[in-house]
């Protein structure tokens, strides 16, 4: 069973090598025949053009070495020298090793040298192409995560607005976190949490790379520093160990009781991921004002920590594939789509996806795969209507029904990956030239009965 894959993998390689040998031999014979013919008619008394420095026959190993590599260049040089010696012997011209020996040695040496250089350049080019493809894929992944963070920002603003929080101030703080250099600032993160969520005692620990359990080193803290040792053992704190292993925000609910039981441990722990989804830091919270905890306190904490991915991610060198916009800009884009449909008779598709999922599920990977499969000019936004959070998509104008069906399948699979109930399906609304943008918007954001609020 194991021999078949090996044979199928080796056959194309040997087939390619046989083609290369055949083509290089054909090229050698053609070049040698052309140069020998020119040599015979122009200088019949100097077979091999040894009197010319350098001899034109040096082109044969040079060209074949550049085209086919080291072996072809060396072989072409040896064959050229051999045929020239045989030709001069047959025509009774004779060979003087003192006068012509250097030229004969130069033929294989020059062919092998150029062949080796050419192979090195080709290997270098293949390595650069592979590295470029890898960086493009990584850039695409980071672009998808960036769009998810932008949507999280918009959703957070809407939810905070509904709860009467200072969303404008929070947005300004988060924008500052993402734009103040590309270096992570633990102190700035803790001060933001203190100002917005009234955290009084918390610390940020650095998570070392590697799979071996090693102590976490403290990067910054606020409040009573005695509650946060310089080196923290994971085995001593189950909530931190579970948060790191599951990469999720964990809360010790027993400390949130009206009369909290002060058992050993911390109130909350949240790992902060960076590039390639590696955990770089873990936030450990000891205390918040228990008389000032609101239903959204820990959601705000999590959103602030998620925004630090901007500071931990590398800068993007290519334009993002999609655009996440505000509701007003989304409405304007929808109006443009209606106008396009009226002028060119090509419809656009509006999609609404209910965005709620299990707390232990990380939607980043699902969202990344969705963005990579969507058309490049897709526009994204979100809504918070009737207590239901939704993602909004405006797909570009398209007249191919098969492609529209493929998009429906794609969004249905996205909802399944999020673990949404089968009764919850994405809503698709097609633009029509006789409907106004207001009517389409009403169809898009109307909350159906089968959509459960978050």
C-alpha cells in the first residue's frame, strides 16, 4: 500500500529529468552544428576557432549551463572539447596542448561555473516565491482578523450606547491603543481598564513560548502588588491554567455573589493572543467595585483586550480584501447598489447573519474563512435591532445565479460553524430597481421570530 504513492511521486520527477536530458542534447547538437558550419565556411583553416580569443564555441557550454544547470554545462563543455579534438584529428589539423590546452579546459569549466550560478539563482527565486506566497496568506489572515475587530468595535459602540455607557470616550481610548506605535503597552491597557470598567486590582503576565509549563512573569500591575507575585505558577491557579488552555475569558462566579466567598484565587483571567493566534499575555483580575458591576462589565473588558491585537499584529503591507463600515456608510453603499441595479439590471445581494454563539467558541477562524471566500469588494457592517446582534454584508452586483447559490451555501456553512441552531438561517435580500433603499433596509434588519437575542 505504501509503495504506490512513492511510485506516483517519483514518476513525474524521472519523466521531467528525461525530458531535460533530451532537450539539452538536442540543443547541444543544434548549437554545435550551427557553429561548426559557420566555422567551416568562415575559417576552414582554424577548426574550433582556437585563434579567436575567446572562441565562439564557448557559447555552447555557457548557454546550456545557464538553461539546464551544472550537469548540462559541464557535459556540454566536455562534449564540445571532445568533438573539436576529433574534428581537428579527422581533418589533420592537429592539436597543440601548449597553445590550445587552456581553451579546451575552459570549455567544461566555464559551462559548469555558469550552470552552478544559474541553479543557485533558480533556487533563490523559488525560495523567494514561496516566502512571498506565505506572506500573502498571512497578510490575508491578518486582514480578516482586522475586519472582525472593526465589526467588534462598531458592535461595542452600539451596545454601550444602548446601556448608557460612554461609547465615544471608549472608542477614543481604543483608537489610541491601536495607533500609538506597534509596541504593546501593558501599563496603558491596565489604565484603560481602570478608567472604563473601574478595575482596582489587576495584573498582566507574559506567557512564555513553548509547551513546557513555566512560571509567568509579571509585566505590569495596579492595586496591591502583593497579590500578584513577580513569578506566577500556573499549577497554583486553576482559573488561569484553564483560561490559557481554552484561550477564553473565565470568571470565578463565586466571587460575584452578594456576599462573596473569599476563596483563594482570582476573579477573572483572559489570555490575549497576537500573531498566528499565539497567546502572548494573560490578564489577571483580582477585584472590581462589587457595587458597580453591570451586566456588560466583563464584555467591555473582553472587547478592550481584543483590541490589543492591533498592537500585537504586524502591519499590513497590502490593501485589505474587504471594508467594514458604519451603518450610515453601509446605507450609502446600499443606495449605490440600488442605482446600479436600475441602470445595468444587475442585482446585488444583502445578507444578514445573526451573530451570537457559545461563549467558549472563538469566531475568528470561521470569520477568516468566510472573508477569504467572499468577493473582494464585499462591504461589511453590523446592526443591533430588537436586542439581536447581526452582521450585515453587501455583496457586489452579480448576474450569475450559480454564484449567488454558492454564496448562500457559504453563509449557511458559516452559521453552522458558529454553532447556531438549524432554525436560524442567514437572511438574503436582493436589490430591485422598484424598491427604495429604505424598504430594503427594513427587510434586512427586521428581526424574525426564529432569531434568538444574545
